C-alpha cells in the first residue's frame, strides 16, 4: 500500500512512497477511528454509533454549531457513508482531523445528498479518539460519489512533539480567535486574494458547497478571483493541541457584496490553523457550509 505524506517542517509538497510501516501511530489511529465510526453507522445507525464516540464537548453543525451529545439523543440523524482523503495530526498526537467526501443513503440505499465533511478528534489514552466537531455540506445527487480507499489517503504530522504547559495552551487557545479577526481585517483592507496569500499555508485546502475542493495555495487563490465582497468571521469557539501547533476555530461567517442594501449570506465555518516554522499561524483549511440568506 502506498501512502502520501506531507511533513509540516516543509509544507511544500506531498512526498510519495511512505509505506504503512512508516506512518505515525497517531495518524493510523485517527484514520482508524473515523473508518470504525462509519462501520458502526452501517451496523447500528447514526445515533447509536455517535453516542459512544462523541466527546462531551462535541459540536455538530445542524446547521448552526450545536452541542452534539444532547442533539443526537433528541434527533434522528440520517445514515451516511464517508471516508477520509486527508488526515492531519498535531505533533503530540492529541488532536487531529480528517476530511473527505460523504453521502447519505435512504432506506433503499439510494443516495440523497453528497458533499464534503470535516471531523476533528481529540485523543486521550484513557478514552482513545473522541469526536470534537463534525460539519458537512451537501447537495442532492443521483448517484453516490466514489469514496477514497486507503492508498488514496494523504496525511500530515506535526513536528517533534513538545507538550506546552497548561497555562500556555489556555492562553494561546484564547488568542486563536484573533487569527480570524486579523483575517477579516486583512480582507477588508487588501481584498480576498492578497489576504489569503498572506495568511494561508502553501498546502491550504478550501471546501465550499457546490465546488470541488481547492487544494494548494495557487488553486485557492484562483478560486477566490470572483470573491470581491465583504466578509466577517464571527468566532463561536476554538480548540488547540497541547503542542500548540494545530488548532481550529469555528462560528458563523457573513458574506456580502459590499452594497449597503445587499442581503448577506450566512455560513457556518471552520478554520484549521497551523503553526509554521517561524511560529506564525497559517490557515491550513477553510470549510464553509451555508446556513440562511438574510
């Protein structure tokens, strides 16, 4: 089996040829947790499968960010199938995410909706991997999309693991929302392309409904050519790895054309932030899912 690996010390290109034996245990563990959840959904249904795998702090987007455990107990969730195509794990191995395609299925296994998903997971030796966040976008489809298999999976791993102090993690987590504020200000001042060129990692991924994922800074900047309006990212919450090299922010994003009376489109968003070699935060992934047009 051939895997592709991207090491965050370089963050420049996928380096093919990594074998299964060379993949870090935290990466295989996280990918295994995601695929085990999919198998459990197929066997027992979404509600029972998620009930044992959600963190007490898990956020599910329905479509607003919602506390997961109480929501899943009170609502029927449609069964779905999904598979990771990219996995990234912090250097200390306590936080990671998977992203890839998904589709729902009906009673007769006919797909109803399909799109992309993003899941964040947190690891503790006493509880194994627990899901912290899950968001999807989707649209009606006539046929199921192809789901990636093991040899199509790419992954990234944080640098040499260094566990920061509790106070340092707490302080930097609280400050993580400032990255969204700075990005908002940069878009307002410099425009989308220049702002994203300054804030994104070279391997950034952008997931927007109705569009194929844009992978790599050049592709993302090209996809932003039509974005000339205003944007505000309103932070709801965040989380940060103990190695402070990987974290995420999430909330509501309001986008408009800039015209005074033009209605704004509201989106749910998740930003994945990664620390580069110089200690600066870089946007590694943006995931948007529409909520409502005001």
